């Protein structure tokens, strides 16, 4: 993820994580799914906040 844009990071898949780690024991195969889900939710929250701040900034500038 390091060095990637947000758009590139959103495209990371479970298979990408498994490949980077060189595989995982069967008991841990749900971890990449959790990581991808968390990453995408975090990016979505970041984008929501960024949009909210932009709207507040526009409102302040209008006054």
C-alpha cells in the first residue's frame, strides 16, 4: 500500500495480499479479506471527511 494513490489502494485484492505475503496458513485465510474490507472502509471514510471539509470551506468563503 505504501506509495500508492488512494485509487490504486482501493483496487488491492485479497489475492494481492496473499501474493505479497507468500501465502498464509489455511486458518488465517480470512485475514486478507478483513484487511481489504478495512482498507476500503477507511478510504471511504477519508473521502467523506474530505468532501465535508471542502463543503464547509466553500460555505465559509461565501460569507
